[in-house]
C-alpha cells in the first residue's frame, strides 16, 4: 500500500513539472508570435495611416497636418478601452483648455 502512495506521489510531481514546462513553452511561443511594438518618441512623425471614426468618417494623417494631435486607437467593442473613455474625455477637455 505504501509503495502505491510513493509511486503515485512521484507520478504526480512528474506531471506537475511537465505541466510547468509545457506552460512555459506556450508562453514563449505566444510572446514570440506577438512581438512588442516600438512606440513613437516625442517629436517623431507618425506613420501614414487611415482610420474610421465612430461617426463613420475615414481620417488620415494628412487631415491633421500642421496641427498638434494625440491619437488613441481603440475599439468600441473592447471593454478595457471603454473603461478608458471617461479618462480620455477628461484629457481632451484639458487639452482644449490649454490650446
């Protein structure tokens, strides 16, 4: 009976170690599939883009030529993005007051 407990304990620890190795391998694969993007530096020009506004209008970088602008790309279907909307509105009103 004791031998069965010892063997089952050893097998359990082997399974735990294999599970940890498998999890680390998956994490490495996910990280390499989605590389971290470099952000723009202050004063660096934004790359050319076109984006659809919430009102359905297509905007491009040239629409903002010679104007100070901050771009925040969010999705209305993204819950964390929607949680940031009130904060972005507050920042927007503060930016208008400073201009």
